C-alpha cells in the first residue's frame, strides 16, 4: 500500500500510479461543452457513472485524480476493487482508506470516458452535504482534462474543453505563464499582507476550493498573520473541518489585475508533514476569486488566459454574524449551527453550537437554503438578524446586529 494525501477544501493530491492518460475521448472532437451548476462556490457537473447512475461531481483543477466519494454506487454494480490506498486527511493526521477501480464508463456533457480509472473512498469522508448544502458524489479531477485547454465561464456556467491544436488564444484575454506540476496549475504572483510588504508566492489555481484565498503561513519566512484575524473553521476537507485563521490581505496580483482587501484564510502546515507533496506552493486561489474572471487554462503550453467579467468589481463579502451553519437531514433542508466564534454578534446574543435553525428574519427553514442563509449573514453592517432556533426541544428567539469582524 502507498500512503498519499488528499488535502484541503476538496482539493486532492495523489501520485499518478494508476492514471491511464487521455483515452481518445471522441477522437474527432474540436471542442466539448460541459454545463455546470454553481452552488455555494462549487462548480458541480452531472456525471453518469457506468451508464447507470446520474451523479454530481465537483469539477476540480486542484485534484489530480477523479474520485467517487459514495462507495455504495460501486458496490451496487459489483465493481471489483483492485488496490487499497491509505490517504491522509485534511488535518494531516487522520489516516483514511480508498480503493482503485478501473474501466469505468463516465459521461458528462458531451464528454465520454469509456475506460477510466478512479479512486473510491471507503467512507464518505468529504461531508459535502453538510458544508455545501447539496448532494455531491465525487470529484472530477485533472486526469480527465490535463492534456486539453480548459475554459471556465462562470457567467454562462459552462466548461469548454478544446484540443490544443484547435485552440486559438483569444485576443481580448491577457496571457499569464503558469506551472503545471502533477497535472495541477500554479500561478507565481505577488501579494501584500500589509503596505510595502510584497511576497512572491506560488498559488494553486483550485476550482474545487470554496475559499477566496488560502495562505499557508509557515511556507515562507515573510508570510504571517495580519493584525486583525478570527480563529475558526476555514472550511471542510477530507476527514472534517479545518481550523485556522481568517483575515484580510492588502493586495493580490492576478496577472495585471490588482485585487484589494481580500478576505483570506490562513493555515499553518504541520511541521511533521512532508511538504514536498505541496509542490512548493504557498497557498490556494479558490472560486470566490476565480469567479470574477473568464478563465482559460492551457495545460499543454502552461499558460493561463484571463479576462475580468461583470463580477470583477463586486466586493467579496464575509460572514458578519460569527456562526458556521451546516445542512442536516436526509433532504438537506434543515440547518444546524456548527460553530459560534467567541466575541462575535451571534456569541454575544447567546447562540450555541448545536442550535437548530427554525427561521431567520421571518423566513422559515423550509424556504431557506444553505446558500441563502450565508447570504443573509453577509449583508451590510448593522443589519438586524432575528433567529428562531430549537435547543433541547425548546424554541427560543435570538436577535443581533451584523458587524464587520475583520
């Protein structure tokens, strides 16, 4: 058995010990379109698994391999498991198990993969439903598109795959050199944690990350926490929620674009971890930033093409309540408070971990989604929130005003 690592925010790392390479999919195609849903900052595509099950997969440029998170679908079809892998969880401590399956037929949009190899998790370690509020069954990784040109249009909710010989760089896009390492794209750029403090960093371009920016503070001597930060959950990864800090950085360069006052996540890498698996990266660029652009990743020529879209000037809002909400129940239509950050409006009002939300500002739980709840809790400072909850069978009402936390 070989120990590998699946990392943070639904991104994965895996040595290519079983990848078959590009399988001659629709060999005469010039371009293939794949529509997607964009939910809670995740790109979700429908994938038909082995010609039987229509499943939901995250389209993930930060994942090297395709992964089935729900083992029951492989079990129902009697698919044999050829090899066991030990995976390390996102906390870099918990050891998990996955299995290799081969010759799987996958179909998404106009793309057909007749004999694909992928991993199957022994248990559903991702907890997609809790943190995303929607049912997701796996990850579509770079083993599928690493030899192609990939365009992600967040406005049209469309992924376009093009063979390199048929691709013509668009004249109205800016071209930026990137590095492709283990089938994953990395951008070398500058960020300023504070005024007059520029650090050159290597960031993974990760369409499977729900965040704006993640900075690993102990990967560079000049990367450190900004003055005003909150400690809490950064998000979820393989094996559970990830602890760290949330704050702002002064500026980030993305090509010739400069993005100011970005809400960023800060995490320190475990000192016992083999950092070579990170390919020298200092952090991750996630969808909350990527969605501001039309993106084209030319994998064969290691070039990123980008153009700002209509969302570029829209500010990225952050939670102003101090609570982390997760989805619960079979139908993902009830919501629990997973964490209350000390010293925040929700904590001061008396809300507690485990409280079940009945309504927010008059909207009953049945009319809410996890996305709409997060949107309400990111509204402008001073907005009053009235929340009805159930605690130990007792209905209670709490009220607080939103305020900027970082």
